[in-house]
C-alpha cells in the first residue's frame, strides 16, 4: 500500500533517517553556516552578493521607494496646470517656462556632475542654451542648429583656460549637457510655435504622462521580469507593456480628435513616444548610477530634482516634433 508520507528530496533523506535512529521525530540539526553557503533557505531572503551602486528609487512608487506619493501627485498636477495655462493664455509664455527649466536644469546637472569631479563650462553653456531656445522660436530648425554649433565652439574655447588636465572629459560632459537639455528642449519650442501649437504640446506632454503612468501601474500590479536590470531593477517588461497600451490609446485619440488624422498615425505616434520616454528614463538613470547619486536635486517634493522629471520629456520633444511634422503637418 502506498505511503501517505510526502516525497522528500534524496538530499534530505539521510539526515532525516539519522535523526529517527537517534530516537525522535525532531528535525535534523541545522547545518553550519559554511554548509549553507550557496543554498537557499525557504522563507528567508538571501542577501545580494553585490549590492547595487545606487539604491533603486522611483519617484512614483510612494513609501516603498522612500517617496512622498501625495506630494509627487500634487507637484505633478501643479506643473501640468502651469503648462496648460501658459498654452492657452499666451503661447510665448510656454517658451519662457521651457527656458527657465532648461537654465535651471543645466545648473542642476552641472552640480551633480561636479560631485564626480567633472567640470562643466557653465557660463557659456547657459548663454548658449538661452540663445538656442530663442533661435528656435525666431528661426526654426535652422536657427536651432546654428545656435547649438556656435555654443559648442564657445564651450570648447572657454575650457582652454583651465589647462589640458581633464579637457576631453569636461568638454565631452559639457557637450552632453548641451545636446541633452537645450537642444532637445528646443523641439518643444518648435512644437508650440505654429497656430495649433497648444494642441501639439498637449499631445506630446499628455502622451508622455500616459507612458509614465501606464508603465508604473502595470509594473506595480504585474511586474516580474526586469527590462534592464543593469540600469534599473524596477523597470519591467510588464511595465513597458502597460506604457505601450496606454500610449497607443492616447495617440489614437489625439490624432483622430485633435488633428483629424488617421488612427494608425496616432498609434505610431504613441509607440514612438514610448520608445523615447523609455530611453530617456533609462539614460538618466545610467547617468545617476555613473556619478553615484539617487536624485539630480531636491527642487520638487516627491520627485527629486527637475532633471528627474525632464528625463522622459526631453527626448520625446524631439520625437513628437518629428512625428507630428510628418503625420500632421501645419
């Protein structure tokens, strides 16, 4: 007759039999620490062999990530309201808001890089950033390109005065800041300039918010498979799927209702925004890991620094401008 006793792994049979021969049903003695090396104890969390260089922090995960979720939501709504008011009250004021954000972001990023002994040529960078945004508003893409090139030359020349030590590192980092902040942000200025610029900016910003929100919700509820564990252990494939679904729906709605274009164009727009937002988010996370900081700053309660909120928006501004120019021309 078959025994009702559950099957045990062969490795557990020997110590169990020895315990019974000693006259009892008590479990075998616990193995010594050196015997437990490399094994996994049921119900116990095993420490990571190599802890991450920077703790995983997500601005929207609330207490689990050490964030104030109500403050994060409140700040996000306030920023959204500011953008909407600027778009419909006086559109050039949106370009001014972008300029203030870019100048502060350049300072914030240069300060964070300075903690890693990387010296940014800040003054010519700030002047060039303002000139880049102004040129984009007044002269369009051609003015944008010219202003960026002139600023780059100024950065290279300004750094000469500090000597050869670290020159390539510093001008490379300064060029990164120039391309990352004022150049990409200038595409948001190009978006708002046409007569229907308010709708274009709203489509761009709202779809990026949908990407962040959809990815966060799906990641919290279903996230199990890391998307890029080297960069961030909190980003999952399930979260990416949530971003794709929500962004696709938002893109279809904006293109059919606002721009009166075919639905499939909106679908492609939403997918392009997901790619841009994901790359921007992971890229900024990699920069923070490289220089060893959790946040770029502390300006925004519940979020961190301003750059921690611009990471997805910056590359998506260029993506939105290119896609809208092709699918919904002025």
